[in-house]
């Protein structure tokens, strides 16, 4: 085929899968260059996550801040579609992997993308400010552009349930402590607070940062790409998804729908009618 | 590696993926040996499904019976977890493919496997009867073994919602008509009816065949393997999953949980407590 | 909560799930208003698909044209990621539903969205032309805008494997026959051919319609929304995914990777290195 | 319905979703009874995983041993179907959540269940031994029963790639250290070593513990249920799946199949043939 030699074609076949993450030979595994046996028992789990995603080992202080964000977002209860889906899936006969898959799949733009979108917004503001601190004018201008493009819901701010999100309050304390220790610059925290002020202007009540906003600040401070904001949220929420799938496994139940069967759903379609007789029909 | 020549290794690479279903060369596609352009516009969709799964084209009468079963099982409303999951997934931002995937995933042993399990049961009875018609004694014996192994819920019989499942009634009419025309033997329909009788014995009300039982009869009469009973059900129910995902797309909504947020879920865990101070904690 | 009565809250719970597709009461199922027992044995499977998605029963001629498109797209072999994934999934222990879910999930914008995108392009051109036939000038203008926004790959045209896609050739014959019979107007077929001409202009070889383009023409002629172009493709390709998953089930194999293990993948990361000793590490 | 009052039906609706994991009120979130703000910045991520799955906070030493297992299993490269699927999915247009879902779904009995199965085996042996140490006779007897029921592949032992799995060696060192500190009893490590000896008996080369066996020992020593062995493996491997999905996102590529397109797959079906003309066909 194509005049290539067998050697050349084998070379192409081999290059089809290429990675800088892991190197494996019989009896030897190296992750990002490090022998796996050096990592096991030495690296903290958040450090391993960082190494896998970014290629280098973080400082202990960076890892601790990442860890706070991972701990914060594990669960928000069975009213969240992802959690409900995991539980329903178990009652359909799925093992934990399948229940987790159906659930994690739904952590998409709307249910799992707010952190990523908030990181992208914070990055746009940082870019617009350049080397300077982001002024209220710069923040307002970028925010206006964002709302014009994406609508009035600004990801990372406000919560339909919590007036003040206790997770965000605590996470922002951790950012301030990390800034005081020199672990992070605090630039993205200040930008996010400027967004909070801008959103509140002229409103009767504040629209404070929520869990997505606070974790977006942390991941941005730590230098993660916005797309990884979604990835890290998934790693965190997977813990909640697993815990609920496991609890449902223990509770039992079969083919559990979204509501008790005695609560009917509402039918809004056409009233009962007859099918026209059809030529050649089997009946 | 391993002393193989490049040619031998290429050969191994090529053999890694092997199929009898489809052959493709530039400008030419053949399915089960037939040029695709001969199939398009000639084969009915159920005939194409049969060809893909079994390698040969069925008769028109076989295809019509298969089609009746595929039409019957498309939907059973949003109380079914698969349908609810598809709708919830759409409100999380998923496109139709993702919503369908999370939903189809849950058509597992409990939610999508009853037809397959019923086919396996009917096949066991047919095997036990051998060349004869299955007597009530043979049916009773196999059924007792099934209940001992799998519990009292016999897949394909009884419905928690419908006393009589109108889909099953109509499908069994179609089987009888197909038997009268010589399309099928009717052996599996008779076995299923014997199971019905056995299940009713000593009960105050009947436990009639449901949609899974009636489609199991049809797929068995048509010679499908039990495992494909699940596969055909998935092809059918995918239509309902798609229709509901699409309706939800048009309805809109964001991060729709299983119940209205004003219906609280029930918390059954420990009361509020304080975390013990932890050595080395970041707080 | 919120001062609502229990009756009002129940009403809200019930309205949380609302659908015009299916109405169910004990012993009675109606789809789009039709009793299910009237549909079984009367409607063809493509007619049922149409009824579920659009609320009304199509004519037999419309159904036959839809069917041709559904037959055409069922499979393109194991080099397609969706097919390979279904087969790999089976060797990991997944049942057919799980293998189909992992595979269908990947029929996203790039792998499953070309038909939908082509339909949207054809609709833009039709809108720009208004009541008139789309002139080459209008086609060129809309196409330029499309390329400026989305890049040079125009969905539905050209194929990396087939110079001429035999499925498209045959499907377009069916559209012409349907136009001759008055089933469709042929407007979208003419627009797509004008796009073909525009794409070929100044090129040494044609960039003819592929399967996605030809099915996009059919679905557009039949009045489907672009989003449903993806949905219909999924229903079609699900047949191939199921057939390959089933063939792999019969072939057996455990944890089948993408390539024969003797074809190594390529490692491009850092060379072997030692982890710095870490304070407080467990090792 | 059913003569229930609206209040009773609302109560049923509420009880439909019940959990002991998380309690939420506006402005307040408690996980297993602990206010979330006390957990953030205090609990390590593995401690949070443990709390979510088991309801209580582990000791620091227990958490460190769990962490070693979580670090060890994150990745085994793109020859693993789950990793390849994540990468292929990205090239089909899926975001990280979708790629992770398709991949995690495949961590089923064969690809993700070995640890769980090994834990169940170790537990059977421990049960058979009762209060005593498991003698070689007891181990041999339970093992014989296992092989009779499940076949000759004993999950957790032997590796098709690694003669000695460096991850297992290191993890078992950590178990011994934890035993020396009194964190674990070492009972399951001793049982697993007895299984190793039994498997080697009469063989020319050893069949040592692999990553699944070593993590099974750790999770068993820490008191996790076998089913959670699979869950914990998924949390660990999700990191690798995310890292590879992200790397593929950065590499780009469109609709990446399992092998370079110039490596053909093998067709084993019927030779080219013509479709019989069909009555009533549209062509």
C-alpha cells in the first residue's frame, strides 16, 4: 500500500498512539519519567493528579490548596442530576463503573462546566488587564462582553439554593492564607471579587461566588488551564457519585424512576384518536 | 521483537481487527457480501437490522413480525429511568448522542434484560422438551429450577402497572397470524402460554405475559439468540429515548433534578457534629 | 415551604415531568394519542420513528425515503472509533447495552454531527434564497461565511477514504425518484449540488457529497430539524454498533486494546529521572 | 390515588430519595454530619473519599495507606482499552466529561473488576480460616473451589506484561510498614502470599501479585467491602483517563480510529454477491 515498506508501515502503526505521560516495559513503569515505585508511598494523591496532568510535581503548599478544592466539591446531594442518575442506574442493574459513567457523562457544559467557564472569564479579564491589576473599568468591560455573548448567568456567581455558599467562603480563606505564604499571587481572587462587586452594583442583594467560582479562583491561581477546571471538578464529584451509587446498592430497589410511581407525570399531547386504516398493514 | 519480521508483525497488526460484517475499499462498501448500493432503497430497515446481526436477509414475513416487536417497545414514559435520564442529561448540556448514551447504558440486566432472560427461560424449556411439545410437567420443572436459581420474579410475566399489557396482547395476535401463514412454528408462543398457566396456578389473579415476554416469544420464534433480545430491545427503546431527549431539548430547563426542588429529599444520616481538630491541618 | 398547600406542591411535583409523547394508565398506552395496539402490526418501524419524533404518521412514500437513509448509514467498519469502542468494551466485560452506550456517546460533533451541520448549512442557504431557487451567488456567499466561521472542512462533502461515496450516489437517486413522485420538492438536493459545484470550482478533483451530505439532503427534504439529523444517524449507526459488539462477544477476547500488544506505542516524555526526597513522605 | 391524602403522598415523594451522606439547607451543607467548612482545608482528599464511602474519618495512617494504592493504579498506558477509548472519544468531539464516561464505563468485570474479585477471594479464605491464620490447606481448598467456579485466571495474580509488577512490590512494602506501625493486621497480606505460593506450586515460574492483588490486599486490610475495590480503582484510574484525554485534546486529531488507516483490518465474511430482486422494493 502506498509504496511504503513493511518497516515504514510498522513505524506508522507504532506512532499512531503516542504519549508523554507513561512509559512501560516489562517490569518497569515510569510516569512522567519517574519510576512508579518512587511515587507510590511518597506522592500525595493530589500531587499525583498534578503530575499526571502537568508533568511535574507541585510543592506541598500547592498540593494542599488543590486538595481543598477537591474536597469541597465532592457532593451536592440527590437533587443534582448526576447523583440521581448514578442512583437510578444502580437500580437498573448497573455495576459501579456503569453507574459512574452515566452520571459523569452529564457533567457537561451546564452541570459541570461552570468552573471552566468561570476560569475562562477570569483569564479574559487578566488578559485585558495585562501587567496591571484589573481595574473595575476593565472588569466591567469584559463582563459586559461576556453577558452580551453568553447571557446574564455568570458562571461561578450566585446559587439557586444558597444565598451564601459556605464552601466558597471557606475556600477563599484558604486562598488568602496561601497568598500570605507566597504560594499564590492572589490575582485571580482579586479579579473574582471585582466581578462580585460589579454583579452586585444596582442590585438589592449580593450575587456572591459559589463553589464553581471559588474553585475556579484556586485552579487559576495554581496555573491550570480552564479545560482542566472541568476535569478536576469531575475527579472531585466522582467521589460523591461513587458514594451515592454505593449507598443505593446497599438500599436496593429495582428500576427506580425519578419520582414515586404514585406521583403521575403530566401528559400534554393530543387526546386519544384512531389510526387511519393503512394499505398493506399487517393487522 | 520476538524475532518476528516486520511483515509478520504487520500481519498481526492487521488481524487484530477482524470482522465478517463489512468490507470496505475506496469507492466500495459491501455488507455481508452485498454492495451497499443494492441494499439502499431495497431493504427495509428491519431487514437491514437482521442482515447485520445474522448475515442473511430475512423473508418479508419474518421482517414484518420483527418490525411489530420493534414498534411495540419504543417507549414507556418518563417514569422509566432510561427516559428520565435522557431528559435530565439534556438539561445538563448534553447533545442527543450523550443523552442517549447515558440512558442506553442503564438498559442493563434489570431495566433492559427481562426479554433476554425470558428468551433464555423459553429456550431452557424447549431444550428440556426436546423434539416434543413442552408438557405442563416439563414447564413446571424448568420453572421451579428457574425460581430456585433466580427468585420469584419471572422475567416476561406480570407488570407492576398494567394488569393486562395491551402490547403483549396485540403482539401475540401477530404471532398467531404468522404461525397461520407458516412464518413461524408457534412453539415458543405455546411454551410461554404454558408458563402463564403455571404461574397462575393457585393464584387469585393471572400474571400474564408483558411486553418483554411477548417480544421474547417473537425473537425466539424468529431464531434470535437470547443475548440479541436485549440488543433488539435497545434498538427499539432508543427511539423513545431520542424522542424524549428531543422533547426536553425543546422544553429547555437547566440541571433538572429528579424532583421539583421544593420536594425535599430525606436525610437519614448522623446529626450535625464537629470535626475533631487534626494535627497538621491547613485550617 | 413557600406557603404552598400540599395539593399545590403535589401539582408541581407532577408537572415536573411533562410530555406530549406518551400517555399511560393501567392497561392503556397511547403514543401521540394513538392506542399502542393500533400501531403494532400496522406501522412500519420508520413510521413509528417519525411518529415519535414529530407527532404524526408520515405517508408511505415519506417513510420509504427515510428508510433508505437509515439503511445506508448503519456501518463503516472497525476503523470508525464508535465501532472499535463497542468491540473493545465487550472485551472489558460490558454487556451489549454498556458497549453501545460507550460507543454512541462518541457520535458527537465530529463523529456524528456532520449530517446535522450539513442540514444547518443547507437550511442557511435555503433561508438566504427565500422563495427563490438558491442561485450560485447565494450559495457561494453563504458558503464563504460558513468557511470563515467553521474552517475549510464542509460537513457532508468529501471523504478521506472514498473518492466517490457509493452510498451517496444511490441515496441521491432515491431523492430524485421521490421528487418525480411528488414526495419531496428536491429543493435541498439542488442546493447540495450547488454546494458541490462551488466546492469543486478551481480544484483539480471533485469533492462530492458523502453519506452525511446525502442523508442531510433526505432529512431536510422530509422536514426534519437539523438536530434530528444527528438523532437519526445515531439510530442507524446503532445497528452497526450492536452488530459489531455482538460479533466481538462471539469472538471472545479479554481487555482488547486498540492495537496488537506487540505493536508498541510511542513514548515522547522526559527520560528516566529520580524523584527528589520529600519531607514527610511515607516511604 | 389509593386513598392517600396529599400530605401522605408528599411524604412518599420526599422519601423516594433518601440518603445518609449529605444534608443541605440554604447556606448550610453537612457531609456525614460534619459542616463542609470544617472539612475543607482540614481533610486530605483520601480522607474525604473514606468519609464519603464509610461515614467516618480514618486515621492519618489509614489514609496514607489508602493513598499509596490510589497513586499506584492511575495509569497503564494507551494499550489499555479505557485509556485508548478516552483518547478516541476526544477526537470525536467529546468534552472531557464525555470522554471520561465512555472510558470509565469499560472498567467492568474484566477490565476493572480484578481487584474486587481478588478481595472477594481473600475474604472467602479469611472466612474459611475463621479466627485462625489461614493455613496452606485452607488456602488450597478455597482456591480450588474458586478455579472450579471461575476458571484458571486468578484475579490479582500474574500479569501478561510484567513478570514482576513493580507497583505490587512497592505496595506490599507499604503494607508491611503499616503492619509494623499497628495500622493494619497484615492478615490479608499473609493470605495473598499464601495464594502466591499455592499458585506457584509445580510451576516453573512464579505468578506473583499484580497491581490488582496488591491494592486488594490494602483495601481488605483497611476494611473496605469488595465492591468498593472496584470503586476505588475507578477513582484512581480516572486520573489517568483524564490525563490522556487532556493530552489527546492538546494533540488534536479527528475521528481517530484504533489503528493507523493504512493498517487494514481483516475481512472474514462472504465474498461479494448480488441481492436477489425483492418484491415491492423501492429501487
